[in-house]
C-alpha cells in the first residue's frame, strides 16, 4: 500500500525508501558509523547521515572473520524481539555501491541484506546492511576497531546505555603497528 507521499506502508506508520533511484539507504552498525570513515574516498564519499535507528531480533557481535585476522561487527539474528542493534542510516549515491561493496568485503565474509530499521520516532526505513557469512566466536576486535565503533556511536548520539555496553566488550591490540596507527588517526581527524 502506498501513502500520499509515495512511501510504502507495512505495519509501521510508513516505510521510507530512498528519495531517488540515484541513491540508496545504508545501515551502518560497526566502524562505518563514524562518518569520516564511511566518507573516505575508497568507500562512500557522498554518504550523508539521515538519522539513527535500530533493527530488532538482532544482536551485535564482533565475530565476523576479517581479512586482518580480527573480529569485525555482525548483526546476528536472534529469536528475541527485545534484542536490538543500533546504528546510523546514511543516504549514499548509487554510483558508490561497488566501492562500498569492495571496502566491506562483499562475497568475502559479508553479504548484503535488505533490512527494516526503526527510527526513534517510529518510522521504518528500508536499508541495506552487510551481514557476516564467515564467523568465528573466538575472534576479538582490535582496539582501534572497537574505538571506531564507539566513536561513531557517540558522534551520532546513540543511546547512552548502548554506548556504555560497547565499552565493556573485549578487544585486543593489533600487532601491526602501521595498520594500528593509520586506523587510530581516524579517531583524531577533524
């Protein structure tokens, strides 16, 4: 069913789709929540944050097998409707889909999934998210990766309790000093 402004209605007040086919809506829940990381030239420089939200029946894990051997974020499906993963909705130019797919490792540990994201005011957005296909529960994120996730969560003012929970999660030091330095520099950039 269509509402007067062209959005689809699916059990929410309305399901909001991208404004034009020239753009898509992306749900970032890991390090890409940090705007300056996502807008890097090799990812999605056109990305504009359009709001925050959550997905239900999901839990955030750091067990996606990454190219660097550490754990990256995943939004694992659960059976509990009270489980939520918070994140940021970004509108991105469709011309940048392939560069974002490459940066995220589409087909090499992540697949794309259409999900419904609920905003604080109850609206639902149809968005794409990258969901892990290669997982190892023994993995831990590098300290810098966890710090990027927390920095993105605080930048966009995700719920305080959620951010504090992120701070409690275990992480490990990246043994590659150069990679660690490059990624930590994102935390200091303005």
